[in-house]
C-alpha cells in the first residue's frame, strides 16, 4: 500500500469537485454528481499514486490494481479500488456497450500513461515537445475524458471517434487543455522539479528563459484553440453537422475546454493552500510565495522567480 501523503489534508480545500460542474454545466443532477466524483477520484489517484510512487514498478503495480477494480467484483479493501468500483457501478448503466468498453480501455490506458511518466520524473529527464505531448495525451486520459463528456451530454460518439476529422478536432482540444494545465500548474510543478510540463520542455529544448518559455506556451495554446475551432466547424458545417448528437457533443467539448481553464483559476491546487480566487486571469505570478495570486505588477516577484501569464478564456 502507498503511504498517506503529508499534503493529503489539503486535498478537500482544492475544490476538485467544482471541476465537474465547470466542464459539464448542462448535465442533469445525477450525472453531474457522477462526473464531479469521477474527476475528484482521478485527482486523488494522480496525487496518491503517480506522485508518491518511488519507482516505475511500484507505480505500475498500484495503478494496475486500481484499473483491475473497475468492472469486476473484488474483495480488495483499498479505498481507491473500492471507490473505482463504486464509480463503475454508478456510471456504466448510462453508457452503451461500446462506451463501456471505451471507458475501461481508456482508464487503463491513462493509468498506464501515469506510470510511463514516473521514470522521466525520477531521472529529471526532459523530453522534446512532440514526445512530451504524445505521452501526456495518454496520461491526461483523453479517451475517458471524451467519454465523460458524452456521459454528461447523454450522447454516444463511439462510431465517430476513429474517423480522421473527428479525431483531429479532439486532438486539438486535448492538447489545448494539456497546455493550459501546464501553464497554470507550472508553479506547483516547478516547486517539486517536475519535468513533465511544457514550460520545462520549452525552457530546456529551446534554451529559453522562463518568461520566453511562458510566452511560447501561450502562443501554442492559442494555436491549438484556433485549430480546434477550425476542425470543429468543418465537421459542423459538413454532413455530420446534420446529426443533433454531434452538435450536442461539440457544445459539450466547448464547455469542457472553457471549464477546464476556468477551474484552474478557482483551485488552490496551483496557487497555494488557502488561495481564494479574485477574478484575475492574467498578470504576474510568483513562483516562490507560499500563497500566490495573479498581480498586475511584478512587485515582490523577482525576474528569476516569477512569470507573466497572459491566458484568456
């Protein structure tokens, strides 16, 4: 078993339950609760397993144990396994047979991606941008994120996910969300010397200063966002746009993208335990203050210990 981490007491204060409401605001009450609990669960797994593992082998063993708990009756008493089994029982009755298969396969793939990141983190290894994004798309868990988006919208896109145009739009959506997360989580990950972050990748591979890396990342975020809109509109203005469920799905993905970014400004997870949002979405951010917030000026924020964020919703 993994030991309880010292920071576990702060987890309830991170407001992880708000993420479900932010990304699926139109879901009915029962499904909205399932989605909120599922993303809370994923956050706990991320912290308790991937972050705490002392080796790739330990991470794979712990994550496989969690994945095996989905969809089977088990006498495993691990809280994470029991919570996963409960989510499976609650969510799968609202899924089609094809979605049930995608759910389990997607979750197993994501948990495996967590484990794949462990040796890079422990070795302080920085990947090139393409390799990094390829790995992060897996560990980010887009297959089950897309599935939970369908669950909240009560649609089934199983027949379209393998098609090139549909996957193109989804690919830009997930990369935009990953890069936004990397930008706004950099302060936390910098503090623990985590190399699995696009800011670290850009700094290292392109020999950029911190601010130049942040600026480059903001440009990448904008590029991915615009590419998603182009790919989405191409689908909606084509033959598939006549299908009501396709329109509903992409409306839900729009909420997912916007809600993901909005949640980052609401949670103390990235700004320090005790942080409360004040509505700021851009400005200067200290990397060294125990409790940081976005400021209009870099007062008390040394050049080598801060960054200017210029994201917009």
